[in-house]
C-alpha cells in the first residue's frame, strides 16, 4: 500500500493531497450471565482517507478497499468534490515537513495477548463471581492500531499503539457494581485484585436503601469524573465558539472557574493514557498544554485554522488526551474524610441542560453508596442530578490518585470529593 | 455457485449448527456546513463480508474486506474458532426460532439516485439555507448536516435463504443560533429522515423553514422562564419521537430485558412477567412496531438474520403486548418466530436486536391539533428534541425540547425558556389523556441510535400525532 500511496504523491493531482491510513485489529469478547454469549468478534478495520485541496477548497473520500485502483478512485472523487465546492474561508493547506518535525513520536511497549489468555481471564472471573453468587456482564477487548499520514509535502508519519480493556459489571438480584481496567496489553492486570474488589463492592451494593434526593457531599469515582468532565470540555472548549459567544466560557473570560487545586492538561506521550502523538486526520502535531490551571481557563482548543488566525499553537479540536492531575491519595482516603455523603462509582446518560451555564443532567449507575463516618455503609437507590460543572470545579475539596480511562477519549482521571452535589430526583432501583 | 453460497457450504462441512454470511456495501455522503462555508464532507465506501457461526452453544463472528474465497474461508475459520471458545463458557442451550427459507429481493422505492446529482447541488441548497438563517436578526450561527446513505446487502444462511437488499436513506437538518438579551438559543428544522431517494431532499422547503427557525431562535432568547411545578404538556410528533424511543423503544428490546445488554445499554423495567398485563400507558396509548412501513428507516425487507420484516403491537390499549425479538431469544417468550428487527451497521458488526420503526398510533376520535390546544386551559406546548436522559432501566427520564410555548385559556401564547420535565416513564404514558387524530400525524427518526459493544449506530423511524399529558413535573433548568 505504501508504494501505491508514494506513487500517487509523486505526481499529486493538486498541490494538496493528504492520504491517511488507519488500521484497527479488534478482538472483542462480550459476555453476560457469566458466559460469552454476545458479540464475540474479530475485525480488521483498515481504511484509507484521501483529502484533495483545490483553489482553497477541500474534498475527501474514504474507502476500506486498499487496492491501487480503489485509492486512485478515492483521489479522483475527492478532487471532483473539491472542484464542486464554494471557496472555504477556513481552508488550510497540508501539514508541512517543518510542522511534522515537531511531532514527538514515542513507541509504547505492548505484547500480543493470546486467545488462551483472554478467555482465561474471563473464565477465572466467571468462576469467582459464580462462587460469590453474583452474575456478570461486560467485555474484554484488545485493539492494536496504527495511524499513518502521508502528504505531497513529503510528510510520512506513523504511530502504532494498543488499547485493551476489561469492563465488568457484577450483579446481585437488585444491584450492580462496575469496574474497568484499561491497559495496553494486560501485562499490568492483576485478576485477583480486580475481581475481589468488584465482588466486595457488588456485595455491598445489595438491597439499596431508599433515600430522597438532596444536595450531598460526594466522592466521585474516576469514571464518574471522566464522564461529566469530558462532556463539559467537549461542549465548551472550542476557541472559536468561545470568541463567538457560543460557549459557557464566553462570559467567563479571565474569571475564576475552578478551585486552585484543579489542573487539567494534555500530554500526548503520557505513560498510561496515550494514543497518538499527531492528529490521525491530517498529521498535525499534538502538543502538551494546560487547559485549566490556577483556577482559570489556561488555554482553549484551537483548530489548525483558528490557531493560525490567532497566532497561537494548534491543539486540535479535541486534544491528544485529557489528564486531570491527581495526588497519591487512594480513593479510600477521600472516603475516610467524609462524615456524611455518597460515593458515586459512575454516571450514565449525561446530557447538556444549559450550555451557557455548563449545566448537565444524568443518572448515577452501577454503585451508589452511602458514606457514614468515613466508611461505605451500604447502597442507596440511584439519583438523577442537574449540576453545573462550574460549581463542581469550584466545590472540589479533595483530589485522589489518577486512573487510566478510555470512553470519549484517552484520559487519566482521579476521584474527587465535591460538596453540595445537586441530586434532583430518584428512580425505582 | 456464488461466493456466499460456497462459504455457507464450507461451514456446513465443519458441522456448525447454524451459519450465515452477509456481503455488506455501505456507501455514505455526509455534508456539514457552518454559516456559508462547507465545514466538512465525508464520503465513504466501506464493504466486506461478515460471517456468523453457531458451534454447539457458542457464537463467533469474523469479517473480511477482501473478496476472494481464500479470505472468506479464513474469516469462516476464525468465526468458528471464536465460537468454539465461547462454547466452552456456555451455560445453556442455544435454540433458534424457525424462519422460512427466503429467496428474495427488497429495495427502497426511490425515483432518483441519492448519488446521482453531484455534491455541489446539495451544498448549494445548504449554503443558501445558511445565508437565509444568517439574515435573521441577532443570529450568530447557521449550521446544517446532511446524510445520504445507501446500503446493499447479500445474505445467505445454512437454511437456504438468499436475500438481496438495497436501502437508501436521507437525513437533512438545519440549525440556527441567536444571541440576544444575555442568552444564546438554538432552533432547528429537522424534517423526518426517510428511506427514499434524492427526490425527498429536493422536495423539502428549506427557505421558509430557515426564516422561521432564525426568528424563533431569537424569540427564545427573550422568552420568560417557566415555573417549576406539575403542569399539562402538549408534545409535538418530533418531540414524542424521542420520548418514545427512550421510554418504549429501548425498554422493549428483549435482549436488554433479559440482561444481555447489562454492561452497556443497560436493562429494562419492562420484564417478561409484565407481558400482556402491565399498564404501560393510558387506554389511549397504542404503540405499533412496523418494519414494513414504506420509507421507514428500519424497513429493509429482511433483517440481518434472514427474518422477514413484520408489524406488531408493542403496546395495545395501554398494555405491554410485545418486544423486539431475535431468533435466539424468541423461545424465552415461547414465540415461534422472531420479528425481524435484528440489524448490523457495517459488515464487521454483529447483528443485534434494534428498535423497529415504532410509532404512537393517532387518536381514534376526531381531534385536530387546534382543537387539542383549544381544549387545554393551561400548560406548555413543546416542539422538537432537546436535552434527553433516562436511567439504565428506562424509568427516570428527563427531557427538554427545542422550543416551548405557554398555553393559556386554550391558546398558544408567548415562548418559554429553561423547560425540562421529569417523570417515571410508564407513569408519563399513563398520564396521556388526549392524542390528536391522524390528520396531524408526522414522522421523525434517528440514524444514530447507539447500542452494542463495539458500539453500532442504527436507524429507525418514529411518529405520532400531538398528544397531551397531565400533571407532569416541570423544572426550571436554571435560576
Ligand atoms: Zn437509541
């Protein structure tokens, strides 16, 4: 394939031809009721995307047919589309060699997991959970991947990585608890610790007690923080939207938006939460930068176009990863400092309620526990919240140890303690 | 012999209990505009073959984008080896509901090929809509999103079925955002996405609607805040399409009900002991599942396990009467047949139970929309989809909307803002006390319904006539 692409780029149809290749080799094993009885699949997804610019306009075409004819056809279709479009006021030429030279590539180490190891992890889990009288559902997946970007400026960059995960929900007759392990290749997976922690919490979640929704001091587990924070950032961090008055940050320029201790940043080569050192769509180098620091918005997210217009470095419309700087306090330590409150393991179905004030709604899910005198004392019925993320960032009183996570993006997120978290209604379980 | 039949024969020789193979060509054009520029055009052709194998009591699925027999055999062997591994963890016997052998073809009725007109034609329409929106007072942003999709499939299984389908889908959306009076508010025009050809897109009136949404986005900025408290709601068909999707469509997927989706999409309160006896809504409430609906987004002739598309009552006179059922789980309800609503997004995806085309049947008594409003003393009228969230058992739900108006003494008066309502799903449907008749029935739908692991996006049509709900808890979204 490389030789085909090089051939095309030797005689590019215009002065703007970008060809990107993405290769994902996924093995995903899904289970429920303590057996592998759902999606159990292998897929090799290889896709080529061609972008052709012509006189200030850009067309693109993607295909998973990697033959020479097909890639040439994609070039023609992208060129044809570009010619039919109106001139783009935000047109950007391809990444140059000088720009690409700023990419800090890295080589994450990961091994290949055998089928025996994967199904073995699951069989062990099913055995222990059955022994504990619990049911389970979840999935184990491994995805080695490669991103490549070529263009007619002579750029050819490539990065290989791997994302593996085990997500497991353990269920009693009337409750559940979920935990995940995100890794490159499970070399860091300790089945005994992982499963015993799940069993302990699932047992504790049994028979949720009725409780009315009010404002509570909460310890939010890393998943809960990630789900809410990433949604908030996604809606509000675009620099152009902020300048155009369409973001919650628009009316908060220069204002304090978080407590001093909160530091949210991106670091493309982070040890556990890295995916790629460049943007897979165009080869733009991802940079490390602070997003929220010293209580203020430090830097928003800039597309290549908007960064060039404003004379600042581009971060991408979504950066390489999201790191919320943690401490070395385990979550138990955070719990031990709460006299009366709730531990929220994760959230579910978070949606925007009010853009300009950063208000979101959502439900608690898979583990909502009462904290009394610094200890988890049992579970309670799930709640709906309607919460301003600005209030959450302001009212965060303690920060714990980071955990690698991967839902919307690569992330490393700690548990946090927040006072006055706004629960507004309850449900029947 | 064609490749699919050959690979099915190959697997028959490997003593599988069941296997099917699906050649799947997915073609799509997405156009996004921002103000008067094209923000992006994504065109894609993704094709390949997926092979599903049942060995003893274990399932395996593997796929390949290559076309040759060698690659297909490799994928078949892989699917078989995965199925053997799964079988080792099996806890029960897999029983497949019988389905007649189908040798058939099905295609969306279209007049004009979606990909016939060049991309420039559609872009020109969207840019013009953007220009119209931006002429609106205090408007700061115009946007659009257009999808043309064509999916061609060939399906074969070990029971002798051989099915070809050819489905075309159009999804058009335009949006306006205004900033005034210290507020930023958006309004959209999302005509129903349809299985249709280019003629459907051509027939839409973007100009009038662009002017309307630009003016309403601004008006929303000056609206007064709603009061918190229980009130009467009248909901338009587009809005109801989202509430029914979340609170009726998903809870009646049998795989969810039986716990198979626990780890991702969640479960359902509508458990099988409630079938034919649970009061899901008031007696006025009838939900029809219909994958034979012409132009419906889930109307595909035959689903991805070779089952013919069907029509059934999900809820009849307020009582839960059905589920979306695949071949593997039908026997759990003692059903003889699955109901043809198992679909996969691309060739590499495993077919799973999806929400069918599902609509709230119009009221049987003559009642126009105007009469429904006139019959309502006080309340809130909501149009369009906004914020939406529901718990994983599909009980506690909270919805916003795209635009809200106050109803006073039987008349729609000024616009309201900051409206969200909160209810337990079945209690909400029990509080439905009027549904307008078929004259005001409208469709809406989705092409991005997420389910499965790995996640897949499915499409289905919904629809309703405007309906009224009493004593619903409305909350002011912010103070
Ligand atoms: Zn859905």
